[in-house]
C-alpha cells in the first residue's frame, strides 16, 4: 500500500533520464501524461477524504480540486439539518453564459432533493431555505494527494508504471516502429497491474486485523456419532 510520494517533476526527471533526446517540450507534455496514467491506475483506500462544508452558490458548489471519485455525499440546510437526497448521477446542466446550475423539480418523491454532478460542480435541486447561501454539502471521496502547487503527488509504488506510460506516449509521438510502441504499451500494462496490486495490498497491521476475524482458514472435520 502506497505510503510515500514523490513529486511530478521528480518523476519526469527520472523518466527523461531513460529516454534519449527527451526535449523540454516533451517534459511539459509528460506532466499531462503523468496525470493520465495516475487516473488509470486509480486511487487507494488510504486516499479517502472528507471535505469541509462546501457552501452553495446558486444551488451549486465547486468540487474539491483533488477529487477523484465520490464515495458519499450529504446535503445540509442553513440550520445544519441534513436533507434527504437522491443522487441522479453525472449530468451537465450548465446554463449558457452563466455558472448557474439549477435543477428542475422533477422529483418522484417530494421528500428527496435531486443531486447531480458535472465536471466542475455538484448541482442541487432548488429548495426553500431562509439563507440558501448558508446551505452546504459535505462529501466523502477518493482524492489525489497534492503538493503545495496543487499538482498530484505520485505514490512511489506507481513510479515505474507511470514512467512506462510516458515512454509509450513518447514512442507514439516520435512515431517509432510499431514493435517498439507495442513493447512500451505491454510494459505499461504490466506495471500498471503491479502498481494497482501493491496499492490494494493490506499493510502488516491491516493483515493482523483481517486475521483476527478469521478463526481458521483450514476446514476442520465435523465429528459425528459413529453410525452402523
């Protein structure tokens, strides 16, 4: 399980040291390649976060910058009472020329408010509240650890995999022969699987806790009275 991180720039420097004639322009491209590879590998349970209250503006709120995917979400009115919600999934409700995202009242039940999300916002169906700007959302989510500049930090267990992704992207950019591109792709896929496995592997302490809940992994013979 990943517990140590390196910066994007450190990973790019290491990757560029293994690729001959890696240009400054390609180093800039490699930053985006890092982000893409990191998303494809995924995030682990050690990266679960709970946000501070995210206050609504025009019935929408900006997602946390480091959000990868949502685990759970709760909506509270201005008095701090939780409102029952019905999550409606991913949808883009942007109004042209405005940042407003307002749901239509299409509830199947008046006891639940619809909540959806788009690339940037969580969107809440309009509801009656004396101080709507003091209503807020709290979200539990998988998040990417970020550095002081807001860039995702790279788990050390992901280093080789992301380096292989950079090499694959570079080989396609340079239009190397198809054999080299295929080798680079295969190396990336193998290392991605390895990084994912390391990320999901329980720590020694977690393993002990898991073992405590198991009496025995050996099936014992059921002792019965002898029958004639």
